[in-house]
């Protein structure tokens, strides 16, 4: 078992930039993003009422996350640029087994290239 803290990687909306950051266990992805000055608002502070914490999870990782509950799915229906692996960052809680998780920030453009 490694003693170094887990890390996750955020990708810019076009995938051109990547930032690997420390991800303390028990903290939500939304909080980690904000703590590291990522472009994420988290307006409702994790109450599943805003969807401004939308992230697109790397397909290799999406199956390893706890599946989204209906309330989260309902919020995701409201986001721009919804993808098959879209999640709310505030609902992904960091755990040791998520070390290496990679997610893409969606950006706020309506003209994102489709996957
Ligand atoms: S911070 Fe508002 S839904 Fe996640």
C-alpha cells in the first residue's frame, strides 16, 4: 500500500491541458476541483440543486464509481454537453480505490466537439 495521498487528473474541456492534483479521501470531486482552482462553480455546495459541478468521467473509470442515483440523473438532464459518462462532481466522493481517476471539465460552450 502506498503512503502517498491519492491523486486525480482533471482535463481541460478540449483535453489539451491536464492537471494532476491531490485528492484527499472523503472529499468530493467538486470540493477538490474548487480547492485547486479548476473552472467549476459548485453553486449549491453539493446539494444536487445546480449541476454546475458537471464532469465527464474517463470511460475507463466510470464503471468503478458508485452509480448515479435518480436525483443525480435528473440534475444531469439539465447540463449542457451531457455525455454517457457525465456525473455531478459533488456526488463523487474520493476513495483510495479512485487513485488515478481522470475526469474532463465540460466547459460552458454549446459548441463542444461531440465524442
Ligand atoms: S454542486 Fe450543485 S449539484 Fe453539485
